[in-house]
């Protein structure tokens, strides 16, 4: 178990004020925390924190700790069988908020939350929020994926693009479907290939899936999973990254990235916990482009100029709320 605590801690208040103000108050199943007191937050990561998705959570939590908003400790590489136990251990330690993912342990995670009604839980999930203390969020960087698809659709020479995803759960499906929709907006005749590797973290397997799509004619790959860009680099084609910016790692391969930023979601949940408000709600929308939770970053000049101009026009419309990218969570074929 890796442990990290923020390097800053608020000064202890004068004894008289601290006695009256430093108490936690139970309200609607979560604890109201003094506004100027860092929240005690635990992160439970099923994959190593260098995994793209987990890195987004981890970096946001580290930044919040550096800002003095929270105190942060975490565990990484926690298996599904150990996950509920890890949740209980942190709850027993008296943390205020547990951040993690319940995709593989929905029933068990929700039971833990019921057993600890004074602890707030913010979990990546395909399900609904439950009770007052179990909030959920999805990874909605599909706006950026759509825009990257618009570029890819005008760049392909073979008229075939591919995508490599983890598992066909709603959030993954949403992302790949949005990328394909962006491709088809500008190139209706383009063929889109899709592969799933059956796990959230297996770069060699993602590479193999990407190579298979290249062998099937794809000359641009959308990597929902780490490892896809390795296949593109190996074969000398272009790739699109997801969640983080892969441009520096693959400077001649990755030309665009569908970014996702967890900090707006985290800030919203932390504010609710500090205010003693229930967190049993869906926080996903804080990750939308129009709210600063996602975007596209790309290398200008790689795609045709007219493709970039059309994409930027659509980007402005998304941010203004005048265009909504289709939300298709069905399994892509």
C-alpha cells in the first residue's frame, strides 16, 4: 500500500474556537467539515496510478493536496477481491471522502457505503448514485473524442480508422461512439473498426489489438487504452490519445488527445462534503467540455487546414452549449 499525505496542514485554531468549530457534524449521512480544514481523502486505485484513467484522478487529488484543500493518501493496484476491504479500512481510519471506482464491485462497494453512512464515497461507476453518501461519476471526455474524430476523418488515406477500448461498458462505448460519429460527420463513407481488450490495463494487449486493426486497413488509431499508440508508432501511422496528453511520449505519432480533467468533479464533491450536503448524486456533468472538465489538445498543421477550422468551429459550439455531441452508450460494432 502506497501512502502519500499532503505537505501542508492548517494551523490548529485557538483552543476555545477549535472546541466549538472543529467538531464534525452529521448531516444527511455525510459529515459537515470546517471550511478551512483540509478534507481527509483516500484514493483507491484498481490499476497502477500511471494508468491513464487513474492518473487523472491521482493528479487531481495531488493538486488538491498541494493547494491545501485536502489531505490525500492512496492505494494502487487494488484487485476486485480486495477492493471492499480497502474501502472498509479507510472508512475505519476516519477519512471524510473515499475516491475510487466500483465498475467491478458495484454491489460490494454500495454495501460498504451503507455500513459507513458518515463517510462520503465518490466512485467511477456505470450505475446510479445511492443513498446520501454514495456519489458516482463517469468519464465523459467524449466531446474531445468527437472533435478528434473530425480531424481523423479528413486525414485517413485508406478510409479506415480503428479504435481500441478496454471493456464495452457505457463510458467506454460512449467515447468510441463519439469518435466514430466525429469521423462520420466529415467522412460518411469511412469504415470504423473497434476492438476490446477485456481489461482496463494491459498495454501489450492493446498494442496487439492495434496491430490487428492496422493489418485490416486502419491508418489512424484511437487509443482508448494505453498501448494503442505503440502499435501506431511501430507501423508509422498516426494515433489519437485519450484522457491524457500523449504527444510528448509519441511526438511523431499522436497528433490529438481527448482530454479529461477530474478536478472539477473532485472540487464539487469536496465542496458538498465540507458543506455537509449529501453526495449521493451523479457528478459526471462536471466533466463536460462546457464546464472545463474535458477538451481536445492537438498538434496544429497535421490535419488539413480546413479540417482544423471545421473542428474549431464545432468546438466553440460545444463550449457555448449550442451543439451537443450524441451520447450513444450502446456497444459499438
